[in-house]
C-alpha cells in the first residue's frame, strides 16, 4: 500500500474511532440524563404524594376537632340545661322534666371523645340522673307529708349540685385542653 493510502486509512480509522467514541459518549450521556430525569420525577412524585397524605391528615384532624367541639359543646349545654331544669323543678302539679335527650348527645361524645372527656361526661350523666331521681323522691315525700325525708332529699340535692358543678368544671378543663383552647379558666356553673 502506498503511504498516502496508509495515512488516509489511518485517518479514516482514527476518525471512525473518534466518531464511535463521540456517539458512545453522547449515548452514555443521554442514558445518564434520562436516568437522572426519571429519578427526579420519581422523587417529585413521592414528595407530592407525601404532601398530599400530610394535607389529608391535617384536613381530617381539623374535621375531627370540629366534630369533637360540636359534640362536647352540645353535651355540656344539654347536661347543664337538664340539671338546672331538674333542680329548679318544685311544683307538685308540674310534669317531671325529661332527661331522655341526654343519652343521644352523650353517645356522640362517647363516639369521638377522648377517654377523659367520656369518663367525665358519663359521670355528669349519672349526676343528672341521680338528681332527677332525688327530686322525684323529694316530691313524693313532700306530697306524702314526710317532711324529714323530703329535707334529706333537699340536702342530697345540694350535694349533687356541688358534685355536678365540680364535674362540669373538670369536663370543661379537659375539653379545653384537648381542643387547644387553654384560655382563662372561667368558673363553670350549670
């Protein structure tokens, strides 16, 4: 072979090798870039999913807090109203105030309330029911002329009133703490 042909062949081989190396490098770069893009997209998708889950959890927590607040407030209002009605009822001719509205509202507290709130609400319900029974006995004794027994029932009414007020104050403290409403601790009166 002629020296010129050899040089040309050598340059052709060198050029081909350079072209192949360049194409290989470009292909490798494309492969690496594609992999990096896929990894970035997967990471972004995971981040978006995590943010979505966190947002859903926050929405659920806010919803549950609102439902608890509604249940706690409705129970406190109903228990306090019934307790006042029962303890304000003296007339022998008046019908006995009904306490039938309390259990369904207590059921809502039992369903979504914290353990402490449920325990206190249960105790308050017992106090309301005990007051109701006590007042019925007092009325019966008073109608029957048993003044000493009626007086004992009035004394028991005073004890139950103190007990209910204490339970109500504890209930409100627990509920405020749970709901994050740590404002001033007001005197709770039914």
